[in-house]
C-alpha cells in the first residue's frame, strides 16, 4: 500500500486587489503539485468581494446600519459630557460617533445615490467583464464608482472599517498582539464570511492549511479565519507570505501567537524549500529540527530553525493556474504577473532594501519565454506584468527577440532603470514583441536627491531615454516619491514642475511617500543622509521605521507636497483618464487596446475626489 502524502490547502485571504488572480502563492502551489502532493488553492479574496457585491447582502447591510442608529444614539447620549472635546473621549466613544454620523449621512444625503448604485450593480459588474463596455471610458469609470459606493454600503455596519477595491481601512485596529486577538474574536467585516466559508476548507480534510499574508490589509481577516480554524480542525496551520516574515523578532516574544493563530511561520521566498521538508516532518520522516527556515513553538519558547536558501528560478515549474475560476474576476482580459529574475542587478540605491537577503537569480531567456508561451496556449492569457525588480536592457532585448521568433501574440509591461542601455534597438524590439508600458524608477527630478539616492544612472540622459521610448509608442510610467531624508521643499517642487513640463514624455506617474527600510544603507549610515534619529513604530507588529531629519521635510509637509503634486498634475494633464482608471493593470489594457497616443488624449470629467495617480 503506497504511503499517504501530506494533503494541503492554500488560502488567499482578503483583502487583496480583486481585479486579477493573485500571484504570490501560485509558484509555491505549482511546485508542491509538481512534487505529487495533493493540494488545493482557494482564493477567498475574490469570493469575499463577490459576497459583498450582492444586491441582497447590500440591502441587508443598509437595514443593519439603520437598526444600529438608535443604539448608537443612546450610547452617545449616555456618555456625552458637555464641554468635553472629542479628542478627550475614549476610542470606543469616538468610533461609535464616527459610525453614527456616517450612517446618518449615508442614509440621508446618499440614500438615493446608493439605492441607484445597488439597483445597477449587476450592470456595473457586467461592464467590468464585457470587452466592449470595459473599453468605453465613461462606462468603465461610472461602473467603478458605483462598485466603490456599493462597497461603502457593505462596510456601513462596521464603520470606520471600510472596504474598497484598493484598500481596507480600519483605524480601530493596531498592529499589536492584543489587538490581533481582540479583532479575531470580535464581529468584524470578515467574520460572517469566514464562518460561512470555513467548511470549504475543513471538508477537504487537509493535514495542513497554508495562509499567505502579504499585506497589512490581510491581517484582520487572517487572524479571524485562523482563530476559527484552530477551534474547528486538527490540521496544522502555517502562515506564509511577506508580512509576518518582516516581524519575526516580534513574533519570538509571543509564544501564545502559535496557540491562537498558527503552528508555523514560513518566511517569504523560502516556502518552496521549506514546505516539502515540513510535509516530511508531518509524515514522521524527519524531526522538526530538520525543517529549515520555520518559526514554531516548543516548550513555550519560539524556535527559529536554520536558514536554507530558496531553489533557483530555473528549477521551478510553469505556473499552475487550474484552481482559479477566471470568470469571477472583474476584468475582460486577465493580466497575469510573471517573474524572470530575483533581486536587483544594481542593488546599490541608498533607500532600498528589497534586495536584502537575496542573491541575483536570473531565469534563462528561453525557459522564461517557454513559460509565457505555455500560459498563453494553455489558458489563453495574452497580457503579462513582469514583476522583476528591474529587467536589464540585454535581457529585455533577448526576450523580445525570442517572443518575435516564436510569433507569440502577447503584450507585457515591466519595471526598468533609466539607464543608457535602453537604446533604440532595445526599445523598438521590445515594442514589436508586445511591450506597451515601462515602469521607470524616476524617483526625483532633483539632481541633489538623485545623487543621495545613488541610482547609478546618468541623470542627464533620462529625458533622452524617455523621449525615445515615447516616440516608439511605449507608455512611460514614472515611479517617484517625496520625503527622502535630504529632500527639501524646493527639491520636491522640482519634481512637480518636471512632471507638469514633461507630460509629452512622462505619460503617467505613481507617487508615494518615502518609508525607511530596516536594511537600507540609510539605516547603516544615517549621518550621511541628515538623519538625526531612527526609531521603531509604537505598534509592535509594525515593520515601519521612523526618523528625524535635520534638513529634510517633516511628515506633515511631505503629505502636503504629495497632495499638491496630485492636484497640480491633474490640472496640467487635463484630468487624464489614467487618474480615474487608478490601477496599472486597467491602464495597461487600455494602452494595448488603443495605443499610448490615444490614451494620452482621453479625459473624463468626474468629481476631483475620485482622482488618483496610478497604483
């Protein structure tokens, strides 16, 4: 009789972007399946959205919110003290006051608007999936606004918790252990969904349940689900993904974390070498001490086993997407991420620590093109996002030539550095092969700031590269950020002015506020970058670092400058369509459909509150 192998279930919890199937768990599942383990992947994220975006659910949310009004009013009236400022009340009072005011406003001023949005919800979802309607800018932006309004209605009984396509806001939640426990046990916006769907996991009778947490927006749902699973099944639970592996030092302080939420924490990027060994342990073949990379509890102490590097990209199989029901996703054409390399071949930018602990690993061009071809033919996927830190000019050229040689009918976009290697041969060949957008690490227009960043490029050549790329027909997307420790208000103004004066070659941009990476050069040599103090976030499970600077801007000024950039560029770019499409995958599909020139001319007149640069 053949030995029984470990049976696993992989869960993608909400809240993540719902427009396309998530990518972060797919390589691991594909590898596990190749090793002949029985496994199933469940995208609870898209199922959660589809639960909320249901007419009956939304109407019941409005009824529930209205029922809460008298209870909230009684509580507020009972605890109100004349002359006391709002800031002086405890959090419970303030959150209930926010919810009371929100429900009153929503059921008053917005009642007609939200009723219409709910009544037309099925049509809005149809627009998101229909190839003709989707590419009508007015239809699409109207549908997206209606869906956001419906999500606002779904969130109403839980306000100030709020779900959107782009985010999950919860000011009540703090990245602290006690708060995680409290959230898991309380009635949050994910509780009902988890209760109704937990049997989909337990009915599969798995030996181990792996949950991937790659963003803070997934923590409340993960804590809620895993705490329920701990009570409903004897299966082991492993936390995977990017988030918890950033705070392993904090997890080591809480052995009870493994009693309430999970049995193991497996570091991101190390899942593939770790999980087969963990399965060997569960099958009784090896002791747990021989399972590399994991954190677990033993005798009330959190143990971290020895490090073992991940396997090379060339040894990994083509992505297996069989578990995804593509019809669920609100897009007429999927945009699927792919990875041809790990690490950054430059790896010297002072602000960055993405490359920390990574070795450069590049997949052979022929193998990577094989994988694109397989996904194209097996699943009909034509649109790809290449999620490498950055693709070098020689690799992009070789890959593009291979795509052309095979006559593949695909389109792609990727991340790149504004370096001289991106010449006419590289860019024109890439365009012919299907490259329609390049996401450039522009960062700042200030020569001083760029020198401090140590980007390793000739800044004087950037405009020439952008002009050439745009002339060839490629959409130039510029990543930039405000708040580098040495950046002054005048430096930031240079960046804003550059965007406004070069909209002919910078097609769109994505702005962010600088965050200090724990393993960046800035933390090693703070005095070189005007940093006078570095300190951790007050929330213990936060991976953020904060800093004070002697010459740069404070946090309030940085946020003010960032907002100024958005408003001034909206005017300079004449309310462009890309500020309303918001998501780079949608923008990419529009560029593939219409071409960069035509999309640049598109604008939609919608209230300015709905604008955003591309995420």
